[in-house]
């Protein structure tokens, strides 16, 4: 049985950063991921990473922008930590080899980003996530003696001892189908979000909420799950992401009248207002009949106002995406975009060290977690920062925690149960629905009812549908009976994760009877600080039903105020 | 919507049977990707079809396959585009080459690709002292290595590498492009050590056969072969590394023979590549061994009158005046010091037409137009600078 | 048609029969060759590997000389490697006015100047795009009936496709097959047609180089080819001159004749194998000569 001080599940930015930090702190580390680490979804982050590094910038300004961006739902102690530690983290990345853009003096250069009062986004063309992820993987390779990398291992369950402490996981080697029990003193979840519960989404096919559901299953609370970010610029064609960097470089948004409609919604920041504001403005334009395209469901993003040389150098990837996936040369004509599901602010509730409050030994960092630094709405280029800061902190804390501990003994019952569960799925007769069909229905339904604008009726329909689909999923069948790369059976397990997390989102959205950040209730269109300046926590408490509680927002120095851009 | 038939190469390692073809007809808009087609087949007909995939947008590098024999990302190839290459109206999809197949379209990248990446010490070895803030490095240097950083490790170039096909030990295009990412990075302290390692390895930078397959295969414009050629250039010219594989000697012998004769003198090139850049090289032991092993070939060539003794011993040469011009070009260009060098990289600079913002052909069309038939020898005919009819009118 | 003709180095060195056969074939196709006898080696990618600007300047000089040829419609080469190496240099020169000016400054010393937009085509491209296959067909005297020919393109003339202007309108990577058919021959499909002959690493990794050549030749043998045809004299060196060693490397008898493109065209235009220098090849083109004899006998 593999035994390590720190076991990390997920190998995107948060997971790899945690692994390196834990190894630096002297721990023996395993990092386990259902895909090869460089395939992790962090690779798709395009625009950049925020840090108040310039001498004239301050971390307080960055923190205030983040608090305001969160619509005052973010926990200010956590936000302060993130913004204060950002400059050092950025320099660390530079030192280990990230090829950040330079200005003419050879120093790190920045671009503007949404919701920020200063240009503090550092970047590598528009492949920032890829560049950082690949450089971290270079380091993982360098650390091969202290970090064991289990690539293409699929986690099926977190394992607890008799006291409820998390002491490892059960995972399946996708390549051979073998199941293995992993033993660890501390477990860090870094397995990303659940974007696939929406269709379309900018998220990769692997973003199925595995870690959120696994933690939820063993009693961890989920927080801010109603806060789902719709990115203002996804391709109308297929939902692919067009980086906010485009607007950072000066691109305009236009409606069918050729009007720069953001003037009406955010006269100061215009296209660079926070994402929830811009997406809502777009949805309003579309709903009021000023959209473009055959069904009026899109709007124009006009990049032609950015100098071509600049576009070709700094937005190379979206030039290609436009060309390859929409047949549009964005340097010469506007491209059709619309708001699309992109990120979840919510996740497994943690403290500022990444610890999950009710489950000892369990940590979470990155999109799987909710610290909460993003609150009601995440600012662009704060997610990479979140993964790195809290990934590192979780890695360091877990290593420290493990130092004085003996290796726990891990009960094997969970391994047996998971084996039986998988065998049962494989053995199901072909009388139920296909997995893919259920997944499709879930995504389409969520995107209809739990999107930019929500109301009680739509949310009730959503909850009803999720319950029905959960029922359907218990008899859904698969085709693959093999063990080697049986992706089919993994898909069935992922579907279960998606349904659990979708339910938490719907329940939280029903609960919050106000409009704040990404949650806009047409039946409760105002923000209501008196009643709702608080987090919504969802827990399972040992059964299959979501239970709702509330917890306070931590405030340090910024009182809620009206939010204008 | 349109119907497309996909012919998938299937392999089930547990069945004990050989790989086979499996056809499915799917229904999608023509500009949808081959990956979406495969996923539809999997969702509707057969959930056991194995393919790695994740982002769907050509950034995660998971879905490298061969489509109609050509390496590609399945998510980055439109169905209608794939139809053009389909021989019998069916889009043929196979696993990538040069790597063992694990199941269906899934290959063992770890056994080949990642092993080779690990071979090139793929992490930055910092130049000391590490500054308190960032390293101050030129803007261009960072853009330059970002070309290699743009590699998504999809393996398309490895799949198609013709050197690796014959020599599985060849370090290969992806790993060598990765190596350039450090050699080109001013923050790395071990350029010379890295280059020496890669130059001396018989399966290193001089094992690339210059076939352009990797440039053609790469979906991200990394141009691995160009990075390999830059590694050679920096190795020989800037670090003076003379490798045991005759790579640098060959390069110098070739370059200097053209300097001295204006044209290539093959009979002299071979011995100098083995023995060093001098007329005496052919009498050196290395060249001697080589000549000896080639004797049957030389004999036959003489016998057939393909090569005459005089022809082999005497170089064909340019007329004197032209040779002097060539020599002066050498003196000027080779005489530039490092700061004066002008090594144009179109990945960084882009094409004039693209930078002007006027109506001009996209890069691909511009390159094609450069030798397209219609323009003829535009410059010669018009006699005026920049009056090529195929080019941007705005310059 | 008058062309500024760049024969390259190898066609006048180790494969003299290439330059010779081109000279024989040109008048039969009404191509007037004005030889660029003042131009230097293209560098074959090797000089560029040593010093990119040096290769670009040497080729800019060649292009400038070509542009001085009165009445020439374009520049023509007979070597895939020249085509590829020169096109790469031209791509850079044509892409950047700044760089072009920089290179022209060096050329200016000699009163030379390169204007962007030169058209430089291999004989193969010229046959299809300038002359046209119908015209070529009409000039055929002895159709290559029953001659099974495997095309061998050479890397430099087929990759990278965007640089070489290969697309749906100009499928230059199919021209060799089209020409073989136009000449009346049968095209043999085999695995090696677009692969590398191995020549560029013959001095660096001889075994791998020869194995590459040996495999492609073997594939052609297995598919029943009578001969191969190539527009690249460097490929010819590895496929023909080195064939005896390649046989050892792959441990099989090959005996596969390899023709230069002008030789194949010449045969169809009615020239004798000997006039085209076929006897100078290392591998005796017995199958081709037998075919030629039988055709003549048949007539």
C-alpha cells in the first residue's frame, strides 16, 4: 500500500504547487491525477495572474478590488492573505522559469484586467495557465525523488478512520483497472471544479466536480455553491473561452446596433467591469432583442480596435481559436460571443490553511475549494493566484501537520466497497438510460435554469430534474466491460459526482433570496445585506439529502457599499 | 447537419485479438471537430471507444491521433476538413505512431514521449545569484522561448518523426524543442553543458534528418525542427562544441567549401566531415575508415562514369568575380558579432502584411503567394521596389 | 518559355546525368534555359543551420541574379532541396521589409538587389502549373505504358505545406504522381513516397541514414515498382549511389533503379536511355531499359 505524509488528489496548479511546497517542507508526497498533470484544466487559463508587484501598486488596492468584485461576500482575512502573498508567489514563478512577458526594460510587464483599479495582471501571451502549469511540471520532474506522481489514476473515494479523520483514498489505475488503497497522514484535494454540470461550458470534459462530491460524501460542508460564474466572452459557436485579456488589451463589446452597450451598465470601467456585471449586461441586451446572429443569441467582441501587431503577439491563442473554431480572423472582423459558464466560486469550505473544518486531515485548494476569496464573483486573473497561494499554503500546512504524526492505519473496507460498486456498474443490464444522455440533460437544464438570471420557478424545476436524474443514474448502463482504460465506467462515476454537486448548487441558489454577485434572482433583484450578507453552507450530515446552514462573512477593513463600475 | 462516417482503429488488449477497424456514422455540422464526432459515436453507439480528451480547444494536448494518416489533434480538425483527406469518403482515425498502443486510440506516451522529455533535464537551472526581484531579460528572449513553451506535449511530432521511426533512441522533436526552451532562456546557467550533452549523444541534435515532419505536424507552431537547428547553431557557433557525430565538422566543412568555391564540392565534403575542415582531412584516420567503407560505392561510381577522377579531385568553381562576391558576403555576415546579428524569427516578428492592418493575405497565403505562378518574377519585371501584384498594396 | 535556370551543385557534381538530361529535355518542351552560372550553392539548410543570415544573403544574391535575366518568366530549379532551402530564405526575405533592406545592403556592394515576390519553381511545379499536363501529354512520343513508377518527392519539396504553397488549389504534393500518369506510366503507391531518404545524416548517423533509404526502396520493391523517380538529386545519392550499402543496412537485395525527373520525362519524349545518362547510375536501370527496348521493338 503506497503511504505518504501528504497525498494530493489533482495535479493542476493547486495540486502541483501543494506537492512542491510539501516536498520543500520535508514531507514525502504523492500526487495523483486522473489525467496526466499537464492535461489538467489549469492549462486553459489564458489571461494572466494578478499581483500588486509594481512599486506604485499596493496589496490593499488589489484586496479592495477583490472584495468589491466578490460583492462583499468574500472573506476578507483570506483575501488579505492572498493579495499580500501574491508578489512573492509571482517572483517565485519567475525564478523557476515561467516566461512572463517583459517590458522594454526587461522587467515584468502587465496588462489591464476586469474589475481592477490598476494594471496588475502578469502574463505569458494568452497561454499563462499553460506556461505556469508546464513549468510546475518541470519542477515535479525535478523533484522526482520526493514527489511520487501517479498519472492517470482515478480517485473513487476518500477514506476515513474510525474517528472520521481523512487518512487516504481509494483509486483506480486507469491503465490497468487495478484498485489501490492510498495511505496518508494528510490528504489535499486539488481536483478542480464542476463546469461539466453545465452545457455548454468553457470547462474541460474532466471538470466533473469529483473532489467536491467526494468531500461532500464524507461530511465536508460546501460553501457559496450558488455562485456560478458566467464568463462574458465565450464563442457563440461552441462555448469556447475568449480570454478577458482581449478586453484588457482594449477590445469593445457591441450590440446589433453597433452600440458599445457597456456605457449604459458600467460607464467608468466599461468592458472591464467585473464579469458578473458584464455578463448580465450582455444577457440583458440579448433578452431585449439587441443580440446578433440568426437567433439573436450573440454579441460582437471587436478586437480590431487593438493594434494588429499587439493582437498577434499577445492574443495569439484566441487568434487561432477564432480562425479554427469560428472561421473568423479576429484581427480583421468582430467575433460573435455570449456569456457562458466558466467557473464556480463555491466549493469545499476551508480555512486559510486549506483545512476543511469538519474533517481532520482533509485539505482543499483551488477551484475545488471555497476559502472564500471570490465570494459572489471572481475577478479575472485571481483564480491562478488562488490556486497557487492556497495550494502552497495547504502543502506547507499539511507537511507540518504530518511531521509529528505516525502513519495512520487505513481501513480496507472502502476499497472493497468501491470494487463492488464498479463491478455492479459494469454488470448492469441495458434497460436503463445511457450515461451520456443523462449528462446532456443535466447540462442543458442547468444552463437554462441556473444561469445568469434565475427565479424560484426555474430553480424548482432544476431541483426536480436533478432528483429525477439521480434516480435515473442508479440504473444507467455502460458498454465497456473491460479493465484497461475503461473510460466508460469512470464516466458513470463522474456522473454521480456531477449530480451531487449540481444539487448543492441548485439548493443554495433556491436558498439565497437576493441578488449578489453571480446570483441574480429576477424575483429578488436587489442585494440585501441585512439578511443575506452571509455564506450558505451545504452538508450531507450522513444521508443523501443536502442540509442548509449559514455562516458569517469575515470582514476586516471594508464595509459593504454600493457596487458600481 | 451532415452525416460523416468515421473508421476507427480499435484495439482491445484484453481480447487477445489484433487491432481492427470499426465504422460509425455520426451526424454533426461540418465545421464540428473530429473529436466531437468520436464523442458522439461513443455517446450514441459504443461507450467503449477509447480516446484521451479533455479541453476540446487544442490546449490540453490529450487527443493526438492520426487522421487519414496525418498526425493531428482530433479537436483541432474539422469534419469537413478531414473529409478532404478521406480516401474513400470515410474519415480514418488511428492512434499516433512511434508509440505503443494501449487501447484503441490511446498510446503509451510515458514509454516514449515523456521518457525523452525527462532525458533533456527539463527544468531551469538558475543562473546565480537569483535576483531579489525578477531576472531582467530582453522582451524578445521571452517571446522567443515562448514559442517552445507553446508546446502542449501532444506527441503529434513524435508520432510522425522519421528519424525516430528508424532510430527509436532518437531524443526526438518534442524533447529537443523543450531543450531549446532552456538553452534559449537567459536565466538558465547551463547552456553549454546542455548543448554538449545533446550534441555528443549519437541520438541527439545531430540525429535529426531535417524532414520537416514535426513542423508540419505541430498544431501550435512550435516548429521543433527549427528549434533543433538553432540548438545546432548555438552549439557550434557560440559554444564551439565539436561533437563526436561529425555534426559540427560537417556544418563547418560545408559552409567553408561554399565560401572557397561558391559551390559544393561533394568529394571533399565527406572526408572533411569526418576528418576536419582541411584538404588534409581525407588522410586522417576517421576519414580513412569512412573512405575505406565507401570504396565499393566509389569504385562503382567511377566505373559507371558517374564520377570521373578529375571531377572528384577538382572542384567546380564559380567564376572569379562571383567567388570574390561570395567571399565578401561571408566576410560581412560572418564578421558580425553577437550583438549585430540579425536572426529573423517569423514567429516573433510576424509578417509585414499582418502588421500593416490593411487588406493583405494571411500568413499562409502570403507564403504561398511568394512563389505562386501569377506574380512571376515581379521584381524583375516591374523594376520597382515592392510592386509585387500579390502583395499588400498599402506598403 | 524562358526561365532563369538554377541547376544546383549536385546536378553538376555527383549526379551529372541530372543536369545533362535536363539540358536534353528542355528544348523538347520549348523551355529556354538561361543558366545562373554565377549563383552560389543554396546551402541545403546546412549553411542556415550555421548562420541563417548568411544563407539568406547567398540566396538573395541568387534571386537577384535571376531577376536580372531579361525576359525570364520565373526561376526554375531541378532540386527539391534547393527548392525547400531557397523558399525558406525567401519566406523571411519577403515577410519583412526591414530584413530585406538589411540583406540588400550587403548585396548592394556588388550592385545587386533583391525585390520581393520572386517566383522560383522546381521543374516539377513548372510542368504542372506553367506548361500544364495536357500540353505535356501532347508532347509524349513513347507513353510509359506498363512502366510502374514509384514517386519519391524528397522532404524539402513537400513540407512544410504552408511555406511551399501547397493547398487545395495547388496540390503540389501530388504532382509527381500526376506527371507519371500524364507520361502514360503507372503510379505505384508505397509507404516511402513522402519520407526522408536519410541523406542529411549520412555523415552523422550512417546506419540510420542507410536504413531509411533501404526501407523505402524495400517498400517500393514490395509494391512491385519497376523504378522510382525523384526531383531531388540528394535523395538520388542515398537511394542510388548508396543503394549497395543500404542493401546491407536492411539486409535484403533491392536492385531498385532510381530516375531523375527529367530522365523519366525524357524517356516519354522519346529520348534514348543512354542520351539521358541512365547508364551512369549505380543501380543498373535494367527494368527501364528493358521496357524502353520492348516499346521500341513494339513500334
